C-alpha cells in the first residue's frame, strides 16, 4: 500500500485493494475491491473505482472519472464484480469519464496511451486498443471494438457491437451503427465519405501503401459494385497485406460496414 501521505484522509478504501507505493489517491475517492493499481497512477479526486478492476502504470484520472461500474443492463446483477475491467498504462481519463465492467466471459479492456476527454463513455465489454483519442462527449455502446490509433470526434456515438478499424477517424457530431474500416473516415452518420489521409501521413505511411488503401476504398465505394462483387475483386489481390487487412476486417465485423456517399448500406460478414 502507498504511504499515508499519498492517500487523502477523505478517501474511502474498502475490500481487497492493492496499490503500489507511489500511487496517489486524492480527496473523496472511493475504491472498493478487488482492485489492483500499479505505480505512477494518480486519482485526482472524487473518483470511484469498483472491482473487479486492474489499472496499470502511469494513468491519470481527473475529477469525477469513474471506472468499473456495473453495465447499464437491466438483466445484470450490479453486485456481481466479474469479469471486471482491465486498464493498461499511461492513459488519461478527463472529468466525467465512465467505463463499465464486462458482463460476459471477458472483461472490458482499455489498452495504453489513450486519451479520453471529458464526459466520454466506454460501455461494458468494449475493447479499446492503444493510442486512441475520444473527444468530449464521445460514447461507445457495449461490445464495441476500437483498434489502434482511432480518433472519435466530440459527441459522436458508436452503437453496440460495432467494429472501428485501425486509424479510422470519426467526425464529431455524428453516429454510426455500422463498422468503419481501417483508415477510413466517418463523414456523416453511417457514411464513410473519405479516407484519413492526414492520419496515414502523420503515421509515416509511404505513398505506395496509401495508394493501395485508396484503391480498396475505390473498390468498396466508387465502382458501383455490390458488396459480393467488391469482395471478389479484393480477393484477387489477397496476397497484398494491405488488401488482406481489409478482407480480415470484413470477416471480423458482425455488423454491416458503413456505406459511401454514392452507395447503399453494406452487409455484414454473413
């Protein structure tokens, strides 16, 4: 446990709570175990951590951020702590952030080096990878998968079971109930109207790789193909690792993917 001078006297710590020595617990925090918090993590104040919860190194929870609450599901027993929630390292959770623990066999998971701005929400059973940014008011429904380096704009809503591919950019103020493929850009509700070219360049992607992703986008959205025909066209280039990435994404998506500005909705993996 930390030294008493790093735990504010108004904090409440109850149950099986294990913390490294340099963890800082601010005023009016409530931690109910089982909880494990690793070194360098700081709870600034008025935070609530509910087990079953593991939090890694160097995370910062600003005022009012809460982790591990029960799923917002009428059929879930709020007294059941498992399967819980796992948090990686070096994440920032700003004011009013909430994340709910899992309700199925696997915990909710948040990776490392993510930035959650004020009043963002991660629903039960979500899987948020690494280096993602959720702007203020962005919300994820249950079971959403968010791959690495995704940016979700302010007040954007992602419906349950949606898959967001690596490097995708979701414009603020919209919503999606359909998947967003890697490095594509959500420009309107359920619509991928462009690619995240700036993001690709900032991540050091070379011109050839960008050109291949442009070709995939064209096949899916600009050649007036049915999804079946588009997949057949992509399969012809399946040896290309970039094309394979998109085929794997389509296979892994339980829901339809977003349509383009000129195309109707696309069917899911089935």
